[in-house]
C-alpha cells in the first residue's frame, strides 16, 4: 500500500500512535517546507497539517499513477512528494509566498 507510513501510525488506539502520527506528519511537513523555502512562513501546526495531508495526497497520487513503494523510506518519500505538491498548490493559490 502506498501510504504505509500513515497506515502504520493511523490506528488511534493509543496516545502513542497519535503522537507518532503527528510527529511523522510534522517532520514530513518540515522537510517539505525546507525544500520549498517556505520554512519561515510555516509553524509547527502548518508543518503537521501539510505533512499529514501530503502523505494522503502522495498515497492517492501514487496509486493513480501506479507507483508502488515498499518500506517506510519509500512511503516517507511518497509523503514528502505529496507535501511538496501541496505547497506548490498553496503557492499557486497565493496562500504561501
């Protein structure tokens, strides 16, 4: 499954899973903001939102394009790609500069 990274942390059956889910989302969003040079404009909450949404976008787009990943590194790269794509869309909509 293309979004194994999120699927691994998604079952909110414990507070630990929720924290891991948010930390991974924050890290992915932070890395995407550094790559896109929007780090100064985005805070912790924005990084988490972009990272989590980017993981879903990357997973969906990977499935549509037939991109299959294995392991957490592949899933993280797919999530990072989705987060970068989300930042590009937000720039186009002039939400971010």
